[in-house]
């Protein structure tokens, strides 16, 4: 038996993820958060966004993590700190470790910018439920500075995605602070983050308006052979299950697979393990979604046997499906301009300067054999509307601090999808 997913890349075509259906044997880590209570309300639709937020660290030194780079400059003056930094071989990383002033002001600006991106998501055909629903922030972590939720009507069009999957978050404290202070209007419940084995201390996390119905788990990927060397530079798969109403559940897997400079086999093993986990949930009759930074660059997609894309590029297929064939540019200048504009939006979620290449490292995989839910291609998109998300060349604007001023926000652009009940 094989597990089938639909891969969503902006308005992508069909892609396949297959893996054997064997029961995972590793011991899960459980997240001790309060369960949501049962609701009989049936949702008509829900949205999900994945976003690699690039080095989302607090300003405190955690001795258990290699977070020395992300400290205020005043905390970087010791001989021990300078000696640690000088051992870093890559000059740009070494200089950041020595001179980056990761202050509270800088962190606040990063959070404001991330929030602007997240809050900008407004799926116009989004309808919360078919009957009256509970207030979305019933489990909200209490904070006197919480911004009131401006969307108390469950049938109104809310801002922010219903489920938000994040990568590169240092800890639950900085995520909770971000949620409480900057995402109040999203109405998210208690954040989900489980500390993993990554030496830098970056983790996968989730925020959601949907009711959580099981204790979340972090499943460490059982790397074997040559792939074992990535264990300290990889993240486990975060699993959380939410209510969709009418006794229907969706299980979301948040991922951040090994980086492209690691052996390809490490990503293949990660995909296979994800397939095993997903098959277990699918056998329970649940909708299954996997979202995150899969770290498969464009020059590897044809080599790695986890995608089964059509010969045409995903962008080309998606635009042909929408009545715009960019392989045969229209004679009309207006239509040609529209095609060029669409193609500009469809280059990727990341850009790698040394190879001058775009990639969709970030993807949302939706179980394709689940007849009750349909991805809305007209809403699925890369979210890159904020000026600070794009540098002067139009590439994702990786964060930096110059003369105390915070620039950019992340070297990734997020993807948002909307699913509607058939």
C-alpha cells in the first residue's frame, strides 16, 4: 500500500510522495499542552501556512544551545565568547558571532515584521463553520497586553491562517511572546513546540485556531548509514491533530529536513519516515497534511524519488490549468505582461546566489485520496507582498542588522493553502 499526497507549490500540479506503510518504532516525545475540548461544529474550510522564519532566537544565552550569535553585543565581550567565534570557519558566520547586535529592539522589529506577513493572509472565500463555533482563542495563553481579537464572529473572514507551521524557532518562550504580543488578532491557542536535538537549537513549531485533540509529538527521524552524521543538524517531525468538526480530524506534520549540503540520502530517509507516520494516521481515516521546509533544491528534485511531477514545470502546468499557457506567449501585450507577472510569482520560495537558482524548499503536501477536502488553487500562493520581504533584486530578503538597524526578515517566503469541504 502506498500513501499519496498532493504537493502544493503556489498553484502546483500533482506530485506524489510514496512510502511503505510500516509502523514507526521510535519513541515519541509528548508535548504537555492542554487538549482542546470536543466540538460538533463542522468547518467548511480551513487555511494553513508554512513559514521558515530564519533564526528566530531570543536574546538570552542558553548554555545547552549554540546560540552565541544571537545575543546583544554587550554579552559578546568576554574572551570565552570571542574565542568561540574565532573557531568558526565561515567568515560571514564568524563575523555575525562576533559583531551581530541581537538586541531586544532588533528582536521586536523581527517579530513585528513576521506578524505583518502572517496577519496579511486573508483568504477571501474562507468560512469558518456551518454552525455556531467556539471563540477561537479559548485556550489563549493569558497576557494583559494581548491585542483583542477583532474577528469574534466565527462566520466572518478572519485574518491569519488557521494553522501556522513554523521552522527555525528557538524555544517555546519566544514563540509564546510572539503569539501573545503580536498575533492577538489571529486568535491562536497555546503554541506548540517540542525541543529537539538540533545543536543550534532551532525547532519546528505550530500555532492554530483549530481545537487540539491529542498531545502533540516530536518524532525523531531514524537516520541510518551515511545519513547518521546529520543527527545533530536536523529536526524531528512535529505531529499535531486538530478537530474539523463532526468527529473529523486532521493530522498536521511540521517538518524541517536536512539542508541541501547534507547527503541526499538523509532527505530520502526523512521522506520515507514521514510516509510511515502519515500512513498510520491515514489508516485512522484522518485527513493528513505535511508542511514545512523539505530542503529539496530544484537541481535535486529530478534526482530524488519522492516527487512524481509532470515533465512540465509546476509553474507552467499551473498556469496552463488556469487558462494561461506561458509556453506559448500570447500576442497581446497585456496578456504577455500578465503571464510575466505570474511567472515572477512562481520562481520559488528561496534563492541560492552561488548557483543563481530558485527552489521551492517550502511545500505543503496534502493527502490526495481524501475525497472530502479540496485544495483551492485560486487561493494557494507564495506570500511575499511586504516590501521588507524582498531585497533590491527581488530575492527573499535574509535578515541582517546594519548599524543597529534590522533589515529583511527571512531568506524564505511562506506558502499558504486553503482547503474547502466538498
